[in-house]
C-alpha cells in the first residue's frame, strides 16, 4: 500500500511555479510532522488557488522550521463551475457541514445570507474559510471557493447581477422540480437555500417578483438546510455543471 | 406564530385507525412533556408506518402516564420510492449523517455492507433504527426506511434480485455520469457507495461483471462517503424518483 498511498494535499498561499522553496507556517509544519508523521524528503502535494498542483518534498531548515521544495507540476489550475451558494446560517454543526459539502460539491462562491427567520447571526467567516480550505485539500480541488462576508438577503438581491440566474429552493412547493428548472444554457448561477423556518411571506413575494430568480422544489419531504444544500448542488452539477460527460 | 406552529410528529408502533387511545412509553412521554413542554390536550401528529398520519391530543392518566387520543386522520399512508441504499459504514458521525440524510432523501431500505476497505465493523443497527425514526418524524415521512443488519458485500451480491438495478458509485471514473446512468424505466433500484478507501480491485471486477450492476460517477472531485450518498440519492430522486412532477 505505501507506494500507492494517497499523498497529503496542502493549500499554500505562495507562488509555486517561480519559487523553489515554500516556507511552512507553524500550523502546517505541525500538521505534516506531528499529526501526519512526515519526515524530511517525504512527498506532499501543494496547490495555491491560481497555478495548479505541484509535487513537493518536505525539507527541514532546523528542528522546528520546515519548507517545501517544489519538484514538478502535477495538475494545471482549473476553476470549479461558476455556481454560487447563498445559505442562511443554521446551528454550528450544520453550518460547518454546509461549508464542507458545498466545497466538495464544487461551488465557486459561498455567501452566508441573513433572512427574516435566520436563527444564527454569529457568522464566523474566518472559520468558514479554514473549513473550505480543509475540504478543498481533501476533495482534490485546485481552486478554493470564495467565502463572502454575511449579507442581508434583501440587500444582496437589490444589487444582483441580472446575468446570474438565482434558483431559490421553495419549500411551499409552488415551483417546478429543480431538475426541470435548472437551465443548462445558463452557466452563471446561484442556489439560495433558506433557513429551517423557511422564507418569510415578504421574502417569497420579493423573490417571485425578481426577473433573475426562479423557484425550484426538491420533493415533498422537508429537508434540513444542509440536506437541501447538498441536494440542490448535486442536481445542478449533474445537470448543468461539471458532472456531465466531458 | 403559535397557531401556525409546526406540530410535533411522533412515530408510534400502534394501530391508529382502530384504537382511540395510544399509550406512550416513558421516552416518548418524557420527550413530549419535559423536552417539548407539551401539556394535556396539546396536539401532536402521529404515524405508524402503515396507516398514515393522525392528529392526536396528549392526555394524561396520571402524573407520569400519558397517552394520545386519536382525533382524525391527516394524511394517508404512502411509501417512498423503491430505492435502496447500500453503504460501507464509516466513522460514527459520518455514519449517523448517512442514516439521517438517506431517510430525508426518501430511501425505502438501508443496508450497511462490509467491503474489503470498510474501516468500521461496529455496525449498530439499533442506533441506526432510532436515527431513521427521528429523521422520519422530522422530514414528515409517513413510512420508515427498513434498516437491515450489516451484510458482506459479496454475499449480498450473490443473492441479489436481478430485477433490481444496482448503481455503484465508481470513483475510478471508468463509468458514465450518474444522471445519464440512472434509468427512469427501472423503479426498483439500489445505490451502492463504497468506503473512503474505495472498492478493492476484486470488488470492482465483480461489480463490473454483474448484469444487474451499473457503474456511475459523481464528477472528478473526491467526495466523502456521506457526500456521495446524499449526491447519488438526490440525483436519483430528481431524475427517477418522486422529485419529478406528479
């Protein structure tokens, strides 16, 4: 197994094509050497969100200072499809899950939105970024999703780029099934999943009046917010995104 | 809000159409009265996995003994589509999540399967049943998914009903996209998601040789087991199951 063992992947905020050596911060060095028990000369894959993925060898300068020696490029840079996720933050574990799953399911941008029935207003952008980096490392993305600061739903709708279609998951079931609504001719899209309490009447009326917004349903069972996120993104990737045949 | 407040839903293992009174066990009584703070005469929805959903009123016989008085039927019995999930148990939290999400996403039966690379062999069927009941209560199912004892993958394949198409999620990407493979003419189906280490060569060879088994892919990012479960079930429900227009 050891020869075929999956290499550890690491996001590094550094130029990987021009630089031969990439210094590791304390957290990264601790992870590689103490948690993953790597030794000097062990191989690691690194990516930086704009140049692709590179094979590197771990090197130590001193007992506590480590760097990566860049050996060769393994994959080109590539962006995930241009799909955004707008979600109303829920409880901590569920929100963590949403960030992780949305990253794995290949979103380009994540925007926490505050709606009338949003039960959590403690939006920890720093935490979301750390989670999206970890999920990107694990799922083999070579790009990172952009994590936006939390925004008020009405405010974001008022300054919306009309070129981007916004699919809102309508729990009142007054919309067509998602697979039918998702439009393969529109590759700039966003998915909006409301809070567990649903959208307010005023929010639904506003969404239904916007020319760029389309309601979509995910069946008749009541899905938790994180399930609706995973379901909507999966159906979009399968029908419009990069799960289709190349 | 109080008038429109979502009523608590409870699974009860009792005849609801012939019986006027349904005794509650200690756990149910504790949940309704101590956790949810319901009082005598408060309304509850109950379902029993074969007769549908009924509006009931909580009643107390003594300080600690409670029962439900059945008032009227609110929904008929209805089964979820005939889709099974076969999954290799992973870590506790992830497995919990798989049971919960699969229930919400409307599976008829869940079978834990032991594969060569399955890292967990501690399969807690009792725990899975409790979780699937809780998820059924919350997502408004009127049926429960059947939870099977863990079985060896090879053994289950040897006695497979060939009428049921088995879609296995193929991480080696030697298969077509799931949305293309899922067949809307076959409404008896099963989805098989392997462990994080993937299927073994021998397992893949066996699966590829079986006439009832079809490989399917979910894009090129590496999905965690629980993400693959949610993604595959979502795409199936959207394209073959009951998320389509009625």
